[in-house]
């Protein structure tokens, strides 16, 4: 049987506050079962959720780096700007 966690245990596993864990669970952003006013978490589900999120974020960062490599860099003028002469 999978190990179950209460909200405090899930918060410790995710390294976030209990309040944030409750908010994420109530929004359905992390896998949880609501029993009355409390949430119950499967440790294996949370680890799988973290793994998938880490992979997605890594993929997004790699795409941003690839885009930055092909985008031309803006040319910035050097030195102090010249004074504009008003006629």
C-alpha cells in the first residue's frame, strides 16, 4: 500500500507552507483527496507530480535558451548620448 500524508507531511515533502499546500489541493493543482475539511495525499502521487513539473519547467527553460540563441541582440549605442539641438 502507498504511504499517505496529511497536509503537514505533504507540505514538508514539497518544501512549502501548509497554507500553500491546502490552497494547491483545493484548486486541484496537486493530487489530493478531500476528506471532510482535510486533505489526504499519496506520497507517490506527489513525487510523480513533482517529477512531471520539473521536466516541464526544464523543457521550457531549454526552449527559452534556444530562442535567445537565435534572436538577434539589440545594438546599443556606446558612450553618452549627444545633446539635441533645438532650432
